[in-house]
């Protein structure tokens, strides 16, 4: 086999594999709108990094659905409530994946050389304590080399959430990036808590299952007009539905973030010992 033939065969196999993975992830984790119940701005508490929760311009949601009994063996508890251990397991599995560890090392290295990748918030905690224990489930902890800060951890039994803030939460038309910052939310939900639009047509809202949710809210460099749905309610547009003054680079970055989010969910599901299919 000639060198050119070998290179061509390698290229075809690599392209086929990448296409297969992209199709697999898109099928397993479709993009859904974020319900108002997961909007940080509707929370009654205060975030760690800012005086108030900031309104985002767009957002996307992905989830993995699994039988509740896979994560816990407590049949005595209500099927509509969730435990602290469930949220902590999902949080550790997500933020502990190897891509985020690599990202954290890169951010930490760049910050060490004064490149201003992240802006430290006074009083934040390190990701690990002096004994090497992970502190990512505590408010005020900086994750991924300081790129994210835990703004709130809610262990309410109906919808426990872990919310991190990244980047700037204010608009700036002169910004070089179309996305300024936002919130990343991990949550444990019952299928019945999501609107019908966020569930496949074939799915039944059975509370024998739970949803491992990842939601990403984004603040654009320019404000985005709200969209009103058929029920007359204001809802977030998808991060890729409308990007003001977008360039092909902006849309490429948006597509990458969508794919990267699915990869992180898939790895987190695997780290929890679940089978994503």
C-alpha cells in the first residue's frame, strides 16, 4: 500500500469516526429550550459573585434520562424528590471529566503568565483543599483553573441545582467575542417538571426516571430581544438561533460549544457508571 493510499484511508476512517460520534451525540443529547424554572434570574437568593442574578440573552439545555433506581436504592422516598447525593454525584462527574481538567490547566498556565484569561473574585476557594479533597460542591469555589466560580448550590428536594458563573455578565458591543459570559447549571429533575417541548414525543413523563440536566445561559455582547412562545410567555432563544451581528467564526464557535457540551455530558454519564447508549 502506497503512502498516499494509506493517508487517504486514514483520512476517510477518521472522518467517518468523527461523523459517527457527532451523530451519536446529537441523537443522544438533543438541544432543548430552558424552562423558566431553571432561569437563575428567578431565584430568590443572591449569587456569590454579583449582588444580583444577571439576566441572560440565550440558553440551551441537554439532559440524560435514567431510571431513578440506578442512582439510589431507597424505595421509601418520594419519586418526585431528589437527594443531595444525586446532585453531588452528577456535579463531580461533570466537572471532573478530563477535557475540563485539561482546560483548567491551560487557563491556569495562561493566568500565571498574566494573560488575564480570568478575573479572580475576592474570597473564592481553591478547587482542592490542603488534603487534596475536591471542593467543587461548595459555594465560592473556583473551578477549571478559575474560569468558573460556584455561585449557588441548591439542595431543594424538588429541583437541586449547582450553578457556576463564568466570564462577564454585562454587555459590551466592542467585545471581540460574541458571548461575554453566563451561567452553567447542573440539575436533577423529574421528567414531569419539564415542559412537553423539552421531551421527545415518544417519552412518557414517568417519575420513575430522573433527568441529569446541563443548562447553559449566555450573555451576548449586545442585548437580544426576548422571544414570546405560543403560551405568551417570555423564553430564551437558543444560543444558535439568533446571534446579533454574527460572523462565520461566531457561528463556528457556537457549534463547537454545542458539541463540546454534549461531549462533557457523555463523559460525565460514563463516569457515573451509566450507559449512554
